[in-house]
C-alpha cells in the first residue's frame, strides 16, 4: 500500500529579527520544512519533494527559501533578509 504523505517539520527560530512585510510587527521568524514522502504501511520510505520556508509567528506570512540560506539563518551567520 504505497501512498504519499505531507509532513510538516518545525525547525525552530531563526536569527532574523525584522519587521514583517505584512503585519509590520518586529518579529523573530520561524523556520519550517514541508516534505512529501512515499509511505508504505505508515512507514516513510523516502522524500520525493521538500520545501523550506520562514514564517511570521503573528500573521503567518510565509516565504519560501532555499535550503542553504535557511541553514545560514538558523546558524546565525547572516542577518539580512529581503522580503
């Protein structure tokens, strides 16, 4: 019984502290990853698609971001974000 399943993973807070483009509040953005996996009898086998994004914790505005940039934002090596 092969199926696909969408799994949301919360990666934690980023080191980005800026005003949100939508709600104009100064916030620390949250990092998330959504993966679509092939599952066999409710056991995930492998990932077929993954999307990383950051979101505003107040208004839930989401921006897709590449995996390499996300790693930098989570480690605190960069502090500039263009929304």
